[in-house]
């Protein structure tokens, strides 16, 4: 999971351009046994995990980066000038 997060952080994509990110998220969810719906709103991904009757929860996350150059020096820093995940969500 940490490797996935670091990969996403290294390859930030701006709003409505998250094609690589969406594909990686969709593939990961499918690999983990989730039902996946892609292309919602363009680059949106919905994953549904059905485990039987009982309580239901929803989790929402954004995937877009900001147009900011990363200067953190982290090992998983953005590889793309002028784009980074800077909101602190990860």
C-alpha cells in the first residue's frame, strides 16, 4: 500500500487529467476483489466491495495534484516539474 501511495505521489496529475492515476487505482481495486466502475466524470473511479448484508459505508478521495513545484526532497517526490500532491491528504 505504501509503494502504491509513493508511486501516485511521484506521478501527480492535475484535475481531469488523472488518466494514469485512475487506471492504477482501478487496477488495484480490481486486484483486491472490488467491483470497479471507471470513467465517471471523465477520470473518476468507483469501487464497490460487497461482503453481505449489514452496515454500509462510503469513502471518498480525490486524486488530483496541484500546479506547484515540489521541493520537499522526499524519496517519493514528484518527478514532474510544476505538479505535486500538496494538500496533505497522503
